[in-house]
């Protein structure tokens, strides 16, 4: 039986997605229906951001990726350098807002790595239009959930057994402070 791990979000969009994910899960009876997975990973250091970026761009060994298909991966938001895309949005150490409050605390989450995927069986049988629709809707949901200005990098990976969308989001709240808790606790 396939299992789905979903991360709760406090926003209405997150609740809708969580319900859709629960509905798409494989049933307890063990049937083989398609499923969806969404994962968030909090990144608190520049080294974690650099590691995530290196994996995304395949500049480090990625045993589960097919090198012959890596050229088919597609950047949806950002440039060839996810680390630079992300660090461009992260407030500098000691940077303060107009009221004098720090925009980046010592223990701040600098970025959130996002992973959205479908079941391999769905992808294998989906039409090109259905796949494109899944990418479009996933992209639109992330923009609506996090805000277009907070998404530093987003790309579609088709060089693995299960194609997926992965990216880096900088959790800046309406005051411009790093605040991952506003989205994912």
C-alpha cells in the first residue's frame, strides 16, 4: 500500500491541498490508486541551501537521476543557480526593518525546500496534457500559497523514476521578516 506524507499548512490553500492529497491517497484496502506527495524541508543554513541547490542542478552525484534525461529537466522559476536565486531574497544578517526589528533572527529558517510529486503509475499513464495541467496547477498553488515574490527557484525534474517539482521558497512574511511559522509551523 502506498503512503502519502503531507505537511499541514495554516492557510486555506494548504487545507484544500491537504484534503486533495488525502483523497488521492491509496486506500486502506490496498488498491493501487494514484497518490500525491508534498514535502516541506526547513533549511536553516547557507550550506543546506547550497546542498539542495547542488542536488537540484545535478552538480553533485545524484544516483537516482538518469543522466541521459537530466537535460529534459525544466526550470519554472529562477535561473541556473538556485543558491543565488535564494540568497538574493534572504535578508542579510543584522538587517532591520523601519521599526528596528531584525528581519533575520539567528535561528531563522532561511528557506523551505518544496517537493511535489505524483505516483509513478499516474505519470506513466497520464497524457501530455494531464502532465502539463498537473505542473501548471502545482505551480499556481505554490504561488498562491507562498506568494510569487517568495519563490526563489522552482523546477520540474523528469530524470528520475517519479517526475516531480522541487524548489526553494524564502518564507518572508508581510513585514519582510523570515517567518516559516506563518506557513508551516
